[in-house]
């Protein structure tokens, strides 16, 4: 039965190993249960409701992946897309979180359709490889910058825009968290980011950063999702800005998921000789369904987590690993008081280290060809300086098309890129 449900082959696999692998994956990625409510809560969303939505959406998408794709991977809200939601759509562009969540919902529906129709490769292949690497690196820099800003390590300055902030209990705790996260990862501690967050939360108690409410109880019934459930606002959905936003969400989700699936599949040894991943369509579909259901509950876009590699390293090879991880997300629901106790400063280490992980892609950018290097550089630096993932992507794509056309390299630009360039120019003209 386990083989039929999860692809578990008792002749080649060990049940205990699969269960330990699932636990390892959960510990490695469970920091999202603290970080996602903190990031989405900055938009005015109810943190308790977001925590419940995050745990349930992660559980649903990971369990779907276990049954449908039978691969040892796990899914949860994307660290890049939750930042895009909170800091670009809401704080940067001024949309309400209800409008932003509507965009997430529509993107999820479109993702389901393009996965069903097998056109995701067409969209993905229209974006040059160097820009894909740059987008990943730029998002990493942006996430790290958010962590430093939220912890008051970097503060605003009227003369220089930003500067190194003063030492306060909040910034000191964040610095401890960054160093501790790095040290634990270097020492190969399983669940390094999770344990760093918990340790910093405890350290923050005598520092006055972690505030423990009266009559605190570490376990409780899950928080109601009523404040965020299906709180959609379709009033802005047909604007040009929203079309660009939905495309950006869609591309980021496809790129993030496909890239992670390829990397993880190579680690498990399931990748076929022609580079194809078995049941990849089912893996993408579980992501798309999870994103759609998650947005209905009040969580940002779901993606496959690279942290799944920790479970694979422990020997996880089947859907039994992801099934274990998914069930642990359900168990985590009763520990919401602990996760909601965690201050922003304690999560800064996780944000900065996730940024470091994502910067790995920068080494793959071709810096010997200026027509490739310049658009990549514009993409990365403008994400940080404009405080917008979308603006960084748009400016990078426009730079790519303009530079290639001006230097006579027309064939390097796909038809899709030309169409996007026209849409982006119209967006700036009519914005």
C-alpha cells in the first residue's frame, strides 16, 4: 500500500529512514511558520490567522505532492513571494492586502491552467538564463535587506538614504541571530535556522525584546482564519499594473519551483537521462493547488523548498518523506503561541541566511558578455534600491531587450520578451 500511495519501495527504501528524513526537512524549513506571519503581518493582516493559513497551506501542498508526485520534497510559502506581497505590492505600490491576495489567487488559478496545458516551459524558456540567475540573486539581496531593515541594523538617513543603525537591544539580538544562524549552518546542524530563531527568542526575554503575554500557554487550539479567509478585492484586477503583477508572480513561481525541482531531483537520483523529472507535472500541480487554496485562507504563494535537500541527505527517497513533513505542519498548529511569540529581530538571521543561499545563483551569470552582465546587474541592484522585486525584474528585462536590439543581437530576444517590453513601457507611460 505504501508503494502505491507514496512510491515507497520496501526493497530499496527503509521506513525509519523516510520518517527521519521527513522530520529533518520539517525542522529545516519550519522557520517559515515564524517568518511568514511576521512578514505578512506587517501589511495589517492578523498574525494568528496567517500562522494557521501558513501551516495548513504548507501541509496541503506537501501532502498533495506526497500522494501525486511521490517525491521526497516539501512545499510552503515562498520567501521571495511573501516579500513581494508585503513590501512591493502593499507597502511599495500602496495596494491593500486584500487586493494583493486577490492577485495571488488569480496567479494560482492561472498556474493550475498552464500546468494542466503543459505550457509552463514556454513561459520559462522565454526568459534568458542569465536574467533568471540575476532574479534569484536579486531576491536574495532584497530579502537580506528586509531582515537588516526590520532589525534596525540598517536605518534611514536624510543625507545618505540609509546608514548603519545604533546598537539597541533589537539590533543586537538580530546580529546575534545572524551570526548564530551562520555558525549553526557551517557546523551542519539540522534545523539550523529554526533553532537559531528559538534560541534568539529566549535570549530576547531578558533583553526586553521578546514580550511574553500574561497567562502564556505554549499550546492552544489553532487561531481562526476568519480575518483572512477569502478576503478578496477584485476592484483592481483588470488594470495594466495588475497584469504586470500577476505575470511577475507567475514567472517567479514557475522559475522558483522548476529550478528547485531540478536541483532536488538531481540529488535524489530520480532524474532521467534526458534531464526529465518523473511526475514533474504532478509536483507543479500540487504547488499550483496549494497556492490557490493558500490564498483563499490568507497565505502567500506556495513553492517547493530547497530545504528539502536536508531530508534527501538523510536518505529520503519517496513520498513517505513528504507525507511525514506535511503531517508535522498539521501538528505545529497547536504550537501557534510559541511561533507568534517570536519577535522580528529573532527572524532576521533566517532572512539574511536565506539571502546568502539565493546569492549562489550570481556565480552562474555570464559576466564576460556585457550585453548579458548589464541587464543582470540592473535586475539585482534595482530590486534593492527601488525596494521592489517587480521593478527590478521589469527594469532588468527592459535593459536586456534594449541592449540586445541596440547591438544587433535581435535573435537573442524571444517574441515573448518583445511583447513584455512593450507592455512594461506602456506601464511606465500610463503609471
